[in-house]
């Protein structure tokens, strides 16, 4: 309704946090029963990263957000509000959440001034968004919320190289595939993962 009546709004999504009392986060059933003094409440696992990525894609594509910001970078308490967690009693004990790496699937590759472009996804289980950068590279972010490993391919012209970067339970924004680009290339999107494809 909002977009139908105000199509030219410049919407910035700011200060997002996976609140433990918000059932729309995608992790409410996981986080809400955890006691407030339990470190598990920080939500470091991949489920939290995948649901954050889902929220970002929905905000970028449904409401056409031009900006997206997370609430706080570092946290020291027991709450799913941080990307990095510090232990005030032991400064050497630093933990990174999967939210940090999932956010990196977007922020590391989508440049300032990028324009969102249309993407048609044949895999109904994947959600995705795509951006063309000022340097002409194409960035596609896939989110796989399922328990199955999926594959997809990309039909794009004018590109000769591709790389994929994976955030999953085992990987933290790691380079996974790299080489010459062709339509026959299949992009691997593991279960419960966020995968960024960069075409150049």
C-alpha cells in the first residue's frame, strides 16, 4: 500500500536488530526462549545470518530501500544485537557472528552508487537480488533458507569472469568458485547459506 501511493519515497532501513520479542525476524522461535543471562542468546549461528540476509533482500527488493544499516557493530552483553562480541573480562576473547559475514555478502561487493537490476530466479527455493556497480561488475546475492543444497545458473551478457563467496555454518564469506564465466556454469548455493556471485 505504501509503495503504491508513494512510489518515489527514498527509504533508508536503519538500526535493524534481531529483537527477541519480534516474531518477524525469522529467529524468534530460536532466541525468545533463551534466558537473558545465557551467552547463547547472542545468536552467533548461521540461522541468524541467513535470516538477516533474507530481511535485507526483502527490504532492498520489496520496498526498494536505498540504504541498509545494522544496529550496532560490537556488543558485550547477551543479546542478538551485535556483529562482533567482546568479552570485557577477557579482551582477547572476541567472537564473530554469522550476521557479520552475511552482511558482508552485501556490503563487501555492492558499491556505493550501484543500481538494482531485475533478476528472475528459476529456483523457487532461493531468494535473490542483483546490482550493477559503477565499475560495470554485476553482483548477485542468493539466500538459501532450506536444508537442501541447491544449484542455479546465470544468464548474463558482457561478462567473462565470475567468483562466488559463501557464508554458511562452515564458511565465513569465503571464496568458493572462481573462473571463466559461461552460461553452463552452475552456482552452488549450500543449505542454510548466503552466496554472493560477482561477474566481471
